């Protein structure tokens, strides 16, 4: 039974690759007729099989810290979601607008286009469509959800794979994007001493001291 299931899985994967290859071939022909410069179907399928069509969250984090200038990061979500939180350096082009003339005008063909969404398959499909249009495109593996889990979530709060190993490196990486915790004051704050009353000047009247028996 296990062998049969494994064979079925491989058959389905091979069928999926063939379907994608057929779609790419058709798109390549249409793209050539429309004046595009699409990637070859063979090259796109080869990148998919070699898992070179996406970038991992930690790898993207290193790109950001290295201040690389050879990629363009695009957030495909809605503007309110982008405003709520987005990966540093990303621009917002909602998926519904990306393939319009105005949306494509914002993409830099000289750079790698890295697209991400919430984590569903839309970013991978967008990467495929951009490749068919001749862009060098990657998708962020599992989207901003994976970014938040792998880069921004402390090791101690993760639901799975909680481990003390490497948590200091993960903490240092996270603080690059969030800022480190504020350091407490080294010394306790003490109230300022009450200033002494000013001494009377030379022309001020003297206060008489009453002796014993005087009232």
C-alpha cells in the first residue's frame, strides 16, 4: 500500500510538471506573438524542480541586512494589510493591479522580482506568470506568514521546533528588524535634595531671639 501511495504521489507530481510545461509552452508562443520575451518553458520547469523559483525567509532576511540592490520586493496583499505590517523594503502592488499597465510599470526588469503574499499559492502563481513575461522572478516561500514565524517569532514562542540551539542568533536577527529592548538604568533614580533656604543678605532685618521669660 505504501509503495502504491508513493507511486501515485510521484505520478501526480510528474503530471503536474507536464501540465505546467504545457501551459508554459502555450504562454511562450502567445508571448512571442505579443512581443514579450518570456523565459523558456524548460528553464522555468527546471527551476521549479530544483526549487530555485523561490527564496526562503531567512535568506531574504540576509539579503536585507546585506543591503543588496539587485532585487525588488513586492507585497501582493491589499493596501490595509501592507500598512498593518510588511517586510522592510517592500513596495505594495496588489495582485489585482500587478498585471495592469500601471502595475507592470513599477517593476524593474534589471532586478530580481521577489513577490510575496499571505502564504497561499498566489505568490507562486504570480512568480510563474512573471517568468512567462520575461522577468527574473522569485516568490517568498510560504509568504509573510513564514517570514513572521521564522524571522520575527522568538524561539521560545514557536508552536513547533522549539529549541534552545541558535536562539541567540535568531534573537539578534529579529532585533535587527524590530530594534533591541531598552536597557534598564544602571542606577536607581533618587530624588533631588531639597535646596537650603537662602541666607539673608547684609541689609535684611535681623530676627530677634527671645530670651528666657520673654513672650
